[in-house]
């Protein structure tokens, strides 16, 4: 609270006039970041021209752009979300805040599977894996200190697009 107040140019106690707890701040932060990403969704869908693979990559790119703008706050939120999930009064609110983001990732994955363009066994696992790839930009810390956002984006896009493994000599992974 002290850091937020300092950044806003307020006394720490003043924040409690507007927000009652750290949990409210975290939920507001999550809602703000997700809203920013969802505002870009119509343009992402338009640019994907009906290709769910392009839509998914556009969502990922948009997520990394939002994460980049709020990198430190996102890292804190990512860490604290486990705490919020264990709080019964916060968990329901958190689910409501996160659901539109999860749907924005799920929709092109489901559509891609229906078209035979995307393969997965567990939708929840696929969505979480995509989210974690994007989250890595904020949580990579010192490991990514000398990496720029574009390099990080190219690497995770390559993983998702299947360019990570070189063609095998003997045919497949055993």
C-alpha cells in the first residue's frame, strides 16, 4: 500500500478511502489489465481473418504488450493470485475477473481444434500453458534481464507455432 500511495503521490492512509484492502487492489489491477487486453480483441480478430492460430498468436502478443506496460505489477499479481484463490470471498470475484481473459484464449484454441488446426488434450492445460508463456515476460526476472520484448515474443511464438524443434532425422520423438 505504501508503494502504491507513493507512486500516486498520496499518503498511504488516503488509499483506504477508496480501497479497503490489498485484495481489492490486486483485483482492480487484474481487471484493468484484462480490460486493456480485451479492448484489443476486436482488432486482433479482424487481423486474424478467421484463422484461430493467428487469433491465438494475436492474443498472446497483446498479453505480452499489456504485461510489458505493467511488468512489475503483473509479477506481484501473478505471485499473489494463489493467495486470492484460497480466499473464499475473493475467489468468486477473481474467477469473474479472469473468465473473460481465459475465454479469449480458449475460444481460438477450441475453434482451431474444430478445424483440425490446433491439437490439445486438455483445454485447461492448454490455456494455462499459453498464459504461462506470456507471464514469463514479467516473471523471468534476472534470467531475462538482457532480453528484449521482441526476442522473447519470437521465442514463445516459435514454440507455439512448432518451430522450436528441428526436423528429426529418424521421424518423431520417442
